[in-house]
C-alpha cells in the first residue's frame, strides 16, 4: 500500500475519549492494548491532509472567526456529486459542529414535546439521547434479525407511521451498529411511508463513504424531489478521514422552510460557525483525499475478512454479521448464554475493549460491536485474546 496503516498511534494520556473509557474500565490495562470501541481510528492522518494543514498554518493564517468560503462549499458539492450522485446546491448546505448536535437540533426544530420519533433498533445510542433528552417519545421499530441478516419490519413501521403523534424518522444509512447499507428498494419503501404519513426524515449518513465492495450507498434524498423536500441529510468527513475531533459536519436541507427552522434552533444554542481548521481540513479531504480513502477501505475489507476467517475457524459459536458499510462489525455472542453484563466482564477480563451491544438498545444485548479500522497487527492480537477467553 502507498499509505501507512500499520503504525500504531498510542493515545494514552492524550485526552482520547476512546482510550480514557478503556482506562476507566480497567485502570491497570497494559500499555500495549488498543481499544476497538469508539468510531475513530488510531492510525496516521492522511498525509495530504496533514501536509496541507501544515502549509495552511505556515501561510500567515489567522485563526479568527471564520465563515465557510466558496471553495469550501464547492468541495462539499463536488464530493456529493462525484461520490454519491447527489447534485446539491450551495444554499442547501448548513454547517454543524457534528452530526450528533444536528440530530438534537433536528428533534427540537421539527417536532413538539411528547411527539414520537421512530428509530430502527438496535441503533447508534445518541439517537435515543436526542429524543429522550428533548422530551420526545422514543418509538422503536425493531429490525427483524434472521440468522446474520437484518431487515426492516415494514408492516410495523407503516403502523407506527400512521399514528399522528409520530412525526419524525431518524434513519441510519449505513446502519450503525449492524453494518447494513440499505438497498434502493428499501429506501423507496421507507420514503413512501414517510410521505404518506407526513414524517420528516433525518438521515444520518456519516458512514456514506465507507462502503464495502459489491454495495452502493444511496442518499435517501436522491430518490426524488418530494423525498428531498422532507429530508435532512447529515454528512461529514469525520469517519471517512478520521477528523471527528475537528467537529465539522455538513447538513443538507433542500426545503427552505425546514432549513430556516434548523438554523433558528442552532442559533438558540448559540452555534454560528466552525473552527478555522475544520473548514480547511474538509477542503483538503474532499479535494486531495480520494486515494487515501480508497486504501483505507481496502484495509477495512482486509481486516473484515481476517476477522471472519479467524472466528469461523476458532470461535464458530460467534456469529459475524456481514459488513456492507462502516468499519464497525457486529458480533453475536448469545449462543454462549451469558448475561450481557457478564459478557462485558469477560471482555474486560480479556483486555478487549469493544462497544457493548446493549448500549444500542435492548435488541443489542448479547452482541458486541468491534471497530476494525486499525492496524491489522492490532486486530490479530485482539482476536488471539478473544480466542483465549472464549474458546
């Protein structure tokens, strides 16, 4: 490979959320252990971004209050068109300091207290927080789990959508934690139900660039203009290029009325702009980062195949779910019969710091989510510890 995906960046005592969570779980964890939980990556930054930021800082830059430039908007527009066949306009792009804040803003902007927000569970845990914290009702539409495949329960979803108190769907595409990339036909069914029942769609598409071979990501807003008019599409370079700490996201809202409501809610919490570096890093990622991203995806796919082969050979009681998108693999440990809290204890005992399935909702109990976007050597070592603990 052209790029370095094998150097391990040790983030102990550097303020890393992921590493601090590991230390809290086990203050005596050995120094060489790398957590495979939170969705960021302990590998070197893409050199095109790193070198570009150094050049930017060396060019008499002033780190003052900064607005997005035409160059910034063009980079976002070109990326969405070239990578996702999504032709957007500059006026549709609303900056946000993260997709999680955008979820919170959307819930408040587009729903009223005690109204219901539908989610397909198990799902990324901030979805629950955005709804519950803002005094809305969590309306769960559990995914149908058959063997190692999840599908949407469209009959249940249709019935939930018919309830006039339910006014929003928060969609995750690709879906975190199960790794599904929803097919176009599935998205069309989702969109029709939402249109027929006046549901707003907030679509978290943060993993849109991390699609595995044989699969294609469709932004739900690209289905047609009517769908685009009810959709808030949440995008960011943060997962694709490991820039989450810069907290820069682009929320695409075609409908001007929805856009105005969203911006008003941002203003109510006093959000107005991103930091200067976030803008430049986004421009660099989208204009220069394609080659790095393609190799990053090769690493993810390689690690996934290693994971599958190792578990099939050594730990056949664990079910590995197909990874269609993201770098987060969903593992089913339920055949061992452990209570989900006991499963967590066994993981810590093996110095395996994954994301416990229960944080994604009751439907995730007995599962583990492993972040495989890591040096292959780290994954292999973790798998050996898993074997020792569970074989």
